[in-house]
């Protein structure tokens, strides 16, 4: 029985260390982290420790932090959206040019 308890405690210690390592890795590459605050969880900026929100449950706080990350990434990515719009505009211009050329050829054939 004692061996099973010690084995279980060893597994728990390994799991705790994995959680600590994963938390530190997340904090190092994320702009926000979630920490316990009173009766709930706070979403805190990793750069200046400013609190951006409070949630009752941990999963809600994590989802909120992820939504903040996505919102910041969306503000950083408008160049890609402009490139996509330009690509669509170039494609439309090519099709309109091809259609105009077809009309010219058809008009030439009809007049001959």
C-alpha cells in the first residue's frame, strides 16, 4: 500500500513539474496569462502586468485571453488582407480584359 502511495505521489510530482513547465512556456510566448485572483481568475498582460479582465472560471479566462490574442493578431495582419484584395482585383481585371477582347473579336467577325 505504501509503495502505491509513493508511486502515486511521484507521478503527482512529475505532473506538477510538467504543469509548471507548460505554464512558463505559455507565458514566455503569450501576451497574456491567467492567474488566480480572489474568487476568480484574472487575465493579465505579460508585458506590463495590467489586468485586462476577470472571469469566474479558469476556462472562461483562458478563452478570453485567447480572444485577446486573436484580436491583436487581427490588427497586425491587415497587410495580408490588402494583398488578398489586390490579388482578387488583379484576377477580376484579367477576366474583364479577356471578356473585352472577346467582344472585340466577335464585333470584328460580325462586321466581316
